[in-house]
C-alpha cells in the first residue's frame, strides 16, 4: 500500500528546522523538499515539509503547540 503525504509547512529553512525538530521529537516521520535555488529567484518559501496522511492532524496540532499560530494558518 502506497503512503500518501500531505504538506504541513512551507517556509524558510530556519523555521523549517524548528518544525523538523518538533516532528522528530514526537516520532513523526517527514519528507523535506528544499527549493532554495528556486526560492531565491522566485521569492517564495524555500522549504516544504510533508508528513504521512495518517499523521497530518497530529502534526498540525503539534505546530500549533510550538507557537506556529492558529491551526487555520498552517498548510
């Protein structure tokens, strides 16, 4: 069975580090897509973080717990 991944975060590499640390500390596996070269040219967030569809809700609430604002503002 193929895992489906959903994007939970897009932002700078510095902010992504905090997200990755929180996910790792809570046993949530993630995939990171770093588009640093494209981001410099286009001016959009460089790092995207994806989690397994089954972990989506838990990961989003975790981001709220670490002060990434309101759940409605997260991907």
